[in-house]
């Protein structure tokens, strides 16, 4: 049965307004300390550097939306670059970036909503939350809030990271929130380059461990007339060094989403 909010656009946006209001109240009343300090001065040690391609052809989508995405990413990066996450602090993507509106310079890019890829103001900034999330899970930072998209809109095109390792954003209640439980300071350095979105996670102390994130059990499953994509995201933490004794192995996420394109290759049938 569909939620009541999906029966009419007015009901949907009333529900969105309600959720946004509740999130603002939660921010205001919370005892959490949120990261706000930004500095151009770099912390001395790097945990991870990661880049992702800015312009990609996704199915038959309008390539102009990809170029608009770059405009949106530059605005979002300007709101986060240099942020320091101090011991005990939380990092909130939505809190720092704010609501992406035309008045603030955001334009229509591609967003995934209502079960399809469509254009919307601020579309594309999920690429930045994806990058930050990927760096965070290669560190002692704890992901306390993260959502995955509920469907897979396009076939893989040069995918490098495991499927389902990103972080969806919809201001302000679908957020990426990180917590720093350590006695170290972490810093996000971000840049929109000519061809790549560039990110670094820096620290005031040299890292003690190595992190490896990988997928298991990837498959396509046909069930009830629909095809689903499934996998699990795992992480290993090892001591530094050539051998690197295993400290921890854990499953971070289990993904199962509806596929919106024709799948080539093996599909498991579930009766």
C-alpha cells in the first residue's frame, strides 16, 4: 500500500515540509556538536585521496544535466572545503551545504527520485556525498546516518567503486552524517577540477591502520516480474605494515534495489 503522501503532489510536499521542519528542530535541540570550523590550512597527514569523473554519459539522459551538475558541485564544495571535524563532533552534509535553491545559484541537474532519473534544482551533488562517504569508511570516522538510492537507473559505465557504496542526499532529512569518536582532528579538502571531483581526508596524526572496502555476493535477481540488484559492502581494517594483521572485518551494508534497465548476462530466478 502506498503512503498517503504519494497520492497527490500537494500531500507529498506537505510531508517533505513536515520532515524538514522536524530535522531543523532536531538540529536546534540536539546536544550534538556539529563541525562548523573551516580553514585553508591543511592538516599534515592524509588518510585517503579519491577522485571521481565529472562528466559521464548515463543511459540516454541529457548530457547538459551533467554539465549543470558541475555548477552545483562547485557551490556545494565551497560550503564544505576545509571543514575540520574535531574530536566528538558530527559532520552533517545537509547542515553545511544548506538547501540547494535557484536563489543560491543552483541549477537543474540530474536527481534520482520518484523511482526515476529526472531533473531537479541542485541535482548531482550526491556525487560529492558519495565521495565523502567513500573516504569516511576508510577511516575511524563512524557513519551514523546514510541512505542508499532505492533503485538502479543505469547500467554501469566505467564504475570503479562497488555498487551501493554511495550516500543519497535530499535536503535535509536524507543526510550523510559522520561522527568523530577519536581524539584526532580530521579535515575534508575538496576541489572541482577540470575533469574530476577531487577529495582528500586529512588528519593531525599519522594513521595507525589500513582500510580495504570491497563487495561480496553481487548478483541480479528476478523476482515477481522485477529485477533486483543485490550485494554486500564489507570492510577490513589491518595494522600498517607489509603483512598487516587483521584487526576487524565487518559488513557495512546490504543492498537490494530495483533495476530500471535491461540486464545483460546472468540473472538468478527466484520463484
